[in-house]
């Protein structure tokens, strides 16, 4: 059985990437960093698998297409 994808918060993203908060949000706007997802009224997080893919290859990282996620 596959382990569920964890949701990680900004503090963890900052420590794992070494990027600043403003750089992360700029890269999200540019489409070169995984977008966050809303997990509560005032909270957001990232799928750990998306962050791991970005860390493995930040230069050529691109968001998954919708049809890839369904498969």
C-alpha cells in the first residue's frame, strides 16, 4: 500500500529549499515552484512529493498536467 502524500507548511519548505519566503512566492507566480494548497481558512501547505520533485531538479521542474495526475 502506498504511503499518503504529506502536507508540509511554509517553515519546512523554507528550511528544505534554503529559499526566502518572498523568493518562494515569486517563483510560484512565475510558475517555477509548486503552488501551495489551501488546507484551512488561514492555512496553506505544499504536497511533500511536489517539493521533493522540485528539489531533485529545480531548473527543469514544471507543474504536473491535469491528465498526468488522474493516471
